């Protein structure tokens, strides 16, 4: 289980990205974080594995205080928490297989990884991960030869290589068209349900949130302003919607947000 207590992040320029945010994530949940750009979604996800250092507060992962973890403990924690990025974060000139194998860096000798010397068991696991996302036939291609949707599937396979208990997905479909967005979220849903891996995912579009989430939290200007189940998000009132997205925002349809703050 993940527990966030009074998490605050103030950047060097004085920006308060998170303000005393507290919530829990139960094992096996598909938790979606919603909010406008700049609301603190990415900062929140990156604080959990300390890609961004929190200013104040406590992050407890299975009882361990991540905020106070030393380098060795943090390495152990990061093995258990996979990360999927909006812009894929692949090594473009390396092969798909090499990118996926990089998910094992927390387990292998650093010198061996530099020379791409991975045990046969890891290579077998890499092909199994690629098979799960349907791109084993792309294994030897360079990452930059793939489409955006294929690159994000490589990112998912790489995260699976960590054998994680939880995956953080930072706007994983923001740069994809609606059909590909459903495809990527479908893979994450399978991982969540079939492998019992907790998913924390930031999203913009409410139709995707309603279809894939088990629970939702909403951020606005770094504050936690909404918590609800999947059933509750489907019944979201206009006042709740405006609490998250601002008075100028309107729901154009089930899946879109419009308004001055989102243009």
C-alpha cells in the first residue's frame, strides 16, 4: 500500500506545486489523477519514486518511508515501482530489446549492463514483456523507427521488466490519438487485473477516466480537491467538475474539457 501524508513540493523558483496532499492507494487499485496542466499531477507521481525531491511530508510504501530512504533503500523501492513517461523516454538509437532490458538495471551489475550483457533469463523475460504488448516482431528495430503508440508499448514492457508491484504512468496517452489511447490503457488495465499490479495514472479525458479507473483523485493548483470511486466519477456534478477544472471550464461531451484555463 502507498500512503501520502501532507506532501508538499516547492520548487527553487518558489512555485508551490503540491500543498499538503494526503491520500492512500490500496494494492490492486487503478487510481487516476485528474486536473489541468500545472495542477501538480506529474510532480506528485515523480515525488513518489523521488525523481523529484519532496519539500515536506511523508511517502510510505509498504511501511517504508521513501522520503527518508538512503541510496540503497531507494534503489530497492524503485525496483518495485515502474514508471511510464508521456514522451516515452526511450534511447532512440538503441533497439527495442535493449530498451526493454534496461528495465533490469536495478538488478544487474552496472558494468554488465553498460556492455549489454544480460543473462538469458532476462532476455526471455524481455520477449515475454514484448509479447504481452504485442510487439515481439519489433524487437530488433531501433526505437526511433516505431510509431508513438509502439514506443509507448516499449515503455510499458520496460516497466514490466522491473517486476513491479506498482506502475506510475505520467500522461501516458497525451500524445496519442483516441484509438491508440484506448489501446495503451487497455494494456495497463490488463496488467492491473491479470497481474494485480497497482496503477497510478494521470489523465485528461474524462471518458478514459470513467472507463479505466477504479478510483480518482483531482488536483487543482497543487491542492487535492476531489476523491471518488469509479461510480462517483461517472456521476460527477458540474460543481465538482468546476472545483477541479475551474469556473471557465465546461464539459463539451463525455470525453472533453473546454475553457479558458485549458486552451
